[in-house]
């Protein structure tokens, strides 16, 4: 989080991560080109330009798989959270590699005629009714434009001005870009490269990306159902959501009440506070976060809020909804109706003499 | 994520995955075969007799070979 907008939000972690990504991309391209030069010689030799086009294209395609798998992997296993923290930079890097692939491909295949390369790209193949001769480059161009939109709006300026829900919806268009790229590959290189391994890898990529999203979704639904079964309405608005011993010290726990958003519960300094589980930044699960420096810290990107009133510590201005909470014996009871974002609520004190 | 966003993600992939896989398989099966059987389309061989038995030429060739082999 930051008070003002900066071009690129680098810190030590992101610099290390970006160095690894840059080094990984360079290593992949070098290995691909060396392998292409070594394996295809003589009459089967591949030109430098085509090798570069294929190396950059496969690299961007693989990077997009990593970008798409990061979200569900982080929901399934906390060890992938560092990837989620750095996903924005990987997404922009994916666009840059894809742009390099497109630039060389358009220059190589459309740059030597007497027609503008972009006019040639748009008009040289109009076999829209044929699958085997389909103008697959147009699918790649459409996907590249979407990736550009994603990269250009991958900035807190757009997140703040569009609002988190609209920004999230906009960035779900990347799934359409992925579908277009699968078809770009299937109707392009797979029409001439007959290796079943290549086709199998493309299919496996689709199954992995889609499967991870569906499995993560099913797990979240199961979590909601089990959570709803654990809660029980007591008197008035109060709902019993669990025991104070279920909440680790300086950590969070989530509770599902009815069909509403999850409620995050935090235990710290002998107290329990309750806020919404949805981070104001990108909807991260606050209840899976920790209390750091006295603040609820989102596990996704580290945004912080004071547990007592849901406000980010100064000079930050973000606010989240809070919930009334009380402790009866060792049981935690919350009012599931959210209070206005930033509303102060007295934390419920845990009676420690009952403990142990 | 909000409850609605979680549902949207799962719904999109439940719909998108079969569509992508179907189009991928359609694209792969639409590829022209590397080894193609001889065309039965008369237009592909303008010199051929459209009314002729496709096997007649081969049979006649075999007969001619057989005749030549005779002493």
C-alpha cells in the first residue's frame, strides 16, 4: 500500500522476484534457441527469426499459465502466497514477452511486402469459414490487446479510480485472452507441428488451469457450508461462531453466517475483534491474515487495518466494515449485520481466568 | 474475494473449460492428414474416365504383366 502513486511499486521482495523472473525468461529463451539450433540442422534447420518467434511465444504462453494458476493455488495452499503478492509484475512481464513475439512475427511475416504490415495482418487471410486455414494471427492480436489492457490497468491508480469490484471484473477478461491464445496455438502452430506431445501439453494446460479454478471454488463452497453449520443463532442478533480457543493468538479465523460475506475474527492482546473478511484492496481474505504491528494484515498484498475500527493506520485512508462482537464464557458471538466501514467497535475481552 | 466473485470464478471456468477443450479438439481434428488416401474425386484427376471402375486400371495392369510373363 502507498499514499501516493508511483510508477512501479518496488521493494526488496519485488526486486528479488523480478530479477528471478527476468533471469528465468532469459534462460528459457536461450535454452529454446540453443535446442532449436542443435536439434534442427541441415534441410530441417529453422531460421533465427522463427526460432525467436517460437521461443517468445511459448515463453509468454507458459507465463500466462503461471499467472492464471497463481490465484487458485494461493487459495489451496498458503505456500503460494508469495507468487500472488508478485502476480502483478509477472502479468506485465507476460504482456511484454507476448509483445516481443508479436512484433517479430508481424515484421517477419508481414513486413516485406508493399502493404503496411498491420493492413497485411488484417487482410491477408480471410478464411474465416475454415478451421485449418483460419487467420489464427488475428486471435493472437485480440489476446495481445486484452493483455495490454490488463497490463496498462495493473496499477493502484486504476484500482482506486475504478473501484476494486469493477477492476476485478475488468481483469477477469484475461480468461477470454487465454481462450483466444489456446485457439491461436491450436489453429496456428499445431496445424503444422504434428507432435501429439505438443497438442497434449496444450490440452493439459487447459485442464490444469480450469481444474485448479474449479477445485478451489468447490473447496471454498465446502468451507462456507461447514462454517454455516458451525454457527448457531442465540438471542437477538447474536450468532455463536465458535470458541475463543479456535482463534490462534495474533491470527485470524473466518466465520460464515447465512448467505452473507464471511466475517473475520482476530485474537490479540486478550481481545477478540470482528471485521469483514474482504480486503478493500483486491478482496483478499483478511481472516487468513495475521496481526502485525497491531494491525490486521491481508495475506495477499499486506494491506493493513486496525482491528478495532477497520481503518488503515495513518497516513492511509482505506476502511473496511466492522462487526459487533462479544465473548460469553469461551464462546464468540457476533452480530452478522456489518457496520459502516471504519466504525469503531469495542473489542470483546476474553476472560483469561477461565482458560486452561 | 467476495462471495459473488468466488461464484463467478467457478462458473466462468465450468463454462469456459469445455468450450476451450471442444474448440481445441475441433482444431486438431480439422488438420489435413499428412498421409492422405488417393482421391476418389474425379475432378482431382482430369484425365481419368469418370465412369471407369476405380480398380479397373490396376486389374488391367496386372493382366498386362501377367501376359508379358508368359513364355
